[in-house]
C-alpha cells in the first residue's frame, strides 16, 4: 500500500494521484455491443493507466478472449443486444468453470432494473455499475475491487490452479487476519467453494455454520447449506432452508431449482415441473426452458414441452448456449403429438445448419424414421434406421441410442430396440436418472411396459452388485480379488462411471498399501485418463490425480 | 408497439448521452480546455442526471425499484460520493467562487454493532444522494457538508448547505408538489423513491434558522 504515487491522469489540469492500485499493471476486457461505447470505456480505463485493454462486441468473441487470457478486470455490458444478456454470459462462464477466480467481473448496466435480475440469481458479478459511469467513480470502484482481490490473492491463485486444499489452508490464514466481517465473509465464501470442490461435505457444513455466525441471512450461505444437505441426502433439511430462502426472496431461482430436484427425487414430477416453470418465468434462460421442457415431456404435457423447447431454441439461437439437441427434443415432442409433418420440417429444414453427422445425425435419423413411419412411408423409415444404425457403429452415446431404440421399437424391431435402450441406460453415466426416465417412457409409449424393469435394471443391478463386492474387498485389502470384480463389471459396460471410479480408487489404495508395482501404476493411469476424458474437470477425478501424483513422487 | 418504440428511443438517447459525456470527460483531461468545453461537460451531466432520474422514477411508478442490497462501508461510501460527485466537481456559487463539498468525518456516527457497514443498493443510493448534493450545491453560499448516522436498523444520510434557508425550502416544497418536471422536484422525488425501496425509508428537508438547509434520507433494513 505504501508504494509511490503513480501519475495516471489529469483532470482540469489537476493531477490525480493513485496511491493504492497500479492500474498500469492490470489487463482488462470490455464487452459491449455498441462500438462507440466499447471504445469510450476503453479510453476511460486507459486514462486510469491501463495499457492492456481488449474489447469484444459479443459474448462469443469475449469467450475466446477469456479462454486464452487471464484478464484482471472484465467489464461486461448487461444489454448485449442479443437474446442472451450479460447475466446469461456470466452464468455460462461460472457454470462451465471458465472464469478465473482472479478475474474481477463488473457488470455495466443502463437499467436500474438490473437489481431485479441480480436479486434472483446465484451468480452475481463482483460489482455492478450504472452507465454512464464517470472516470473518477470507475476509479474508486475498481480500486476497491482490486484491493479486495489483493487481500484474497493467495486463495484465488490456489483456486485457479485447482489446488483446493492449498486454498483452504490459505483461507484459514486469512481468517486470522481479516480486519472486518466483510473480508471474513469473502474468505469464508472462497473456503466453502474450495471444500465443495474437494467434495468435503462435513467440512463445508462447518464453514457455512461459521459464516452463519457472521451473517446468517446471506443468500449464498443459505443456498450452500441447502445444497450440502441435499448432497448428503438430507432432503428435509434442504427443503426447509430452501423454503426459508424463497420466503425471504420470492425471486431466488436457484432455491426453486434445488426444490425441484428434491421433488424429482421424491418422484413428484408434477411438483418439480411447477417449480422449474416458476423459475423460468422469473428469469428466462435457454437452460431453464430446457429443464421445464424435459419435465413437461416426461409428464406427457406435450404442448408445454413443445412451447418451452421452442423458447429455448429462440433464446439460444446463434449464441454460445445454443444446443443442436433442442431440435431433437422438439421433433420428438412433435412426433409424439402426432404432428409428424412438422417434426420432419423441424429436423430437415430448421435444424439444417447442424448437419446430420455424428451422434446428432444418429438421433436425427432415428426421430425422422419415426416421423416417416407415422406418415406411412415405411420404406424411407427403414432406410433412415439403417443409416443411423451404421453411423452409430459400436459407439455409445445415451441420447442417440435412446432415440434409436425408441425408433426401433416403434418401427417393429423389438430385439434391436431392447438392446439399444438397455445400452443407453448403461452408458448414461452421470445422466443415468434422466436417461432411464426417457427409456421408461419410450417403452411404455410403445406398449412394452412389461419389460421396463429388465431393460433399466438388468445390467445395472449386476454392475451395482459387483461394485459393492469390489468395495468391500478393497476395504479389507483384498486388492487382486477386488480387481476381478471390477473387471467383470467393466465387461458389462466399459464406460460406466461408477465402475471406473471404483477401479481408480482401488488401484490408488493398492499402490499406497502394497508399494509401487509397474503394472498397477499403468492400470491406474489408464483408468484416470479414461475418467478424465469421460468427465473432464471432475473434482473427484482431479483429487484422484493429485493422490496419484503424491504416491508416485514419494 | 408504441411503448416498445418509446423504450427504444429513450434507450438510444441515453446511450448517446452517455457517449457524449465520456467524450467530454476525456476532452476535459487536456490542460487547455476552453471554458465552453467545461460548460458543455456540465450541461451534459445535468441533462443525463435528469434523464436517469426520470427513468428511475418511471420504473418506480411502473413496477417499483428492486434494490440490489450489498454490504457497504459507510464512511468510505460517503467519501467516495463526495470525491466522485460531478455536482461537487462543477460547483460554483452564483457569486462565482467554488463551493466546498465536504465529507464530514466528525459528524459520522457508525453504529458499534454494525461496525460502520450498511446493507443497501449503493448505485441507487448514490444516484439519490448525488441529486440531493446537486440541489444543495445550487443553493449553498460556500459550503456543503455530507455525513451519515447509523442506528440499529436505520441508516441516515444528511446533506447540509449554508444557503438561505426557509424561503428556499418553501419554494422547493412547493415546486415539488406542483410540478415534477423541474429538476429539484425530480431530484426530491427520486430520493423519496430510493428511500421507499429501502425498507420504506423516507426523506425530509428542513430549514435550520439561518444555519442553512438540511436534507435527510433515512434507509431501513430491506426485509
């Protein structure tokens, strides 16, 4: 803090000195759709002394820049003149874990109603500023933000390096020296983030309890508590806290979304649908419309499913959250509504830009086959099925297999249909619950309700049993025997996440207890790299990697 | 359709005004700016403030303001308010000399339990206080003082000018009720709206016999 003052700018000939922040060492990105505004904000930042100021006119360009450069400051316009706003962009960056913890994100908004949006969401920017903002005000706010960041820096760096245990240790150091409650809350929030990343639920509960003694009604504390109880299977407590949060703030969408997930666990589909619907009305986004559409589809509310999927397409069109799968959902809904001509138009005309290769092509062909079959063109349906089956080859993709399986059942190939649907469930990994629901619905819709259990539970029950046996053997240090069970389970489905996680864990314990064995090291490496490919950036896998490196380096 | 169109037009005007302001701001960085440059900058700021006040009030009338409540350190907030105030920067009395705007540290009373922190929407409150400051600066003789007082569940902001007092206050209040288009009335209405959005707070103007005019804005905890 005691650095020599820097000369940054003059105002009416007066020298403005800056004692706190070396703006000339900071980089910034300005995102605004209006070119003149972009450049105006850039000149203000340059006047503050920043030399490295990049600009982007839309979220897609900004995304590329953010991926390649760790900006110190990101100034994003709320109104990006496209269906998705600055808030959508921020949510996307946080959800995808793209935004560095060390980057300060400031939302610039011309509207006082930004308060409404920010009150409803979980991910809020580090600060928001009303436009137009004078240079001196910009300076004050940035100084404050950079100052706050400087205090947290060791923690933020550890978070960005994904060294979560280091981050927790740094947080503990900072808690001892935090000068006031605001700083203390800043640190506690980062500490809970790190503990969540470590999957350390019991410690994170302690951190939330600590934060609650400082400021118990902070939404992030309540939301974190609710979510942790949910993760621990304590649904009653999770529901209570989420309800309290919603009682205090009727527009807090994250709480509605958690409540919806709890309703789903309780098989209350109707309740889940209503909660999701409410959150999409409060704060529309493509992701929320998709959730509503999916819940509606599984409930057989086809009209609602159609409208919400159309809304998701409209809102994400041309943006980074655009998903070709939306067209598949829409067309499948249209087929189920008996509207095969529109479904054909959806896929052949409206979804043309997504082509028909890869797994999208497989699913597209499968849904088109259903539509043509319904229209009476059985020959065309057969050709489409053949093409999709050959495109699928021996690859496993739950969505494509599920669509193809349904098409097979519908067009009369029961054997193929059952086989594909069984595989779809087995290959579904993290999405198992939802894929299983779709498969079940497809079977009931095509008159095969009696075989649902075989298809959904067949392979899965055996896999679970084997994983269970392997875990018990592993705990009693019978590593070779445990490995046999794991191999048997992988024989049923080689990309089942649960099995792969168990296999990785088994091999790590093996190395720790029995010492280094080249073959075991080799296999451990192979499992970890498969997992990394299947679920990139998964915290559990990251921890396995660190554990592995620790063992190997010792 | 008409509503959408006017919203578009207003948005467009506001953006253009914002750009103009930043251009003039950057222009005024130069040492040898002619007085017209400075005047243009001041006029632009006034115009922008009026438009933003109007839009914020319009929003308040239509659907109410939704404060985005964050934790704010009060002393720092008042100091930044004064330091960054465009009204203070441009303040010249009718007699041609500079008006001093002062963050009055001695009068600031943080509540010991709250530790000098308050929960409110700093952008909205800043908007309101800036318009109160603008008003005070116009009627002050030499000096305007700004401070806060904090009680268990209230935050009180005060702006005191050393202007003429009673007569002015009457005039202000009258203008405020009779005709909202004047910038004073607009400013006061804006302050009321912002205070109300913060836990049904309120504002008042009182004349301190010969000692000037005191503006008070009370915010309560937002439930």
